[in-house]
């Protein structure tokens, strides 16, 4: 380190200026982008009946594509390191917010709704005579 720490924010993010961060960040962005694409495909196929879960994975997918794609572009076109840092922190912060703050209350409400539906369907199936019309009720209609 030959410059004060705040001066490193205003120099281009390149291999010569940041040799210990450039290739690991570039490789991690590519790998995480591919992992995110695979996870999205696997999880949305498994949860295709639950729209709320697929919505969360869509949020994570697009946030990851934007974040990791912009990090790859920033490393390729030598953006200033402050821009790369803002992209990284903003994208990862958004992904954490989506996964741990935005959707958990919605998941809890959805789980209660599913439990209520299971209870009602079980209660209805427990009394099969409730689903069968009697002969007297058919005669009254005519």
C-alpha cells in the first residue's frame, strides 16, 4: 500500500492496481452467476405450485444477474473501485434483504393458509356423508 486507503477508491479496478482482488472477484462473480442460474432452475421446478417461493427465487435471480453481471462488466472495463464496491454491496445487500426480511413474513402467512386448507380438506374427508346428497334432498328439488 503506497496510497492512503481512501485514495484506492478513486483508481480503476484493474489487475495492476488490485492484484489480490481482481481475479478472485471476477472468478467468484462468474461462478456465483452460474450457481444462481442452476439453483433457480432446480428450485422453481421443485416449487412450481407455490407462487410465493418462485417469486422469491425470481427476485434472487434478477438481483444476482444484475449484481454479478455488473461486477464482470466493471472488472472488464476498469470501473473505479468505488463503483465496483457500491455494485457489490448494493447487490449483496438486496439479496440478503429479499431472502431474510422481505419474504419470511409472507412465508409464515402462506404456511398458515396452507395449514388451514389442509385442515379443512381433512375435516371434509373425515365425514364422507357430508359430500353425498341424500335421496330426500333430490326429491325436494324437483
